């Protein structure tokens, strides 16, 4: 199954939108605790599990004004994905 990761109230909107499109059975919507949760072992394990089961991972986050976190963590995510593909 596909998994869509969102933050905050986006979960309500995405679930309603999937229902409107009759796609609610095609993806599970998971609420996260914000961008910092993207770099935890538990989150990376969930991504890997979905991938191993043949599903797709989608992460939908709004644009915060502070983007420095991405530049620091992008290399970590890329290294993880390369090691597990």
C-alpha cells in the first residue's frame, strides 16, 4: 500500500481529497510530528517497509520560512536511500 505522510491538519484535507477521488483505499495517510520526524530511525524504517512491500512513499509538507534544515539533512537522506535501494 502507498503511504502519504503529512503534518498537522493536512491529514484531514488529504483524507477528504482521497475520498472525493474514490482513492481512499489506495493510500494510508499518516500524520507526522513535523519535518524533524523525517530523520528518525522509526520514520526511515516506515519508508523502507512501504518500499519493500511494493508501495510508494509520498511526503507532503508545507513550506516553512526556515529551509536550512533541508540542506543539513538532504545528504543524510540521500545516503540512506542509496544504501537501501
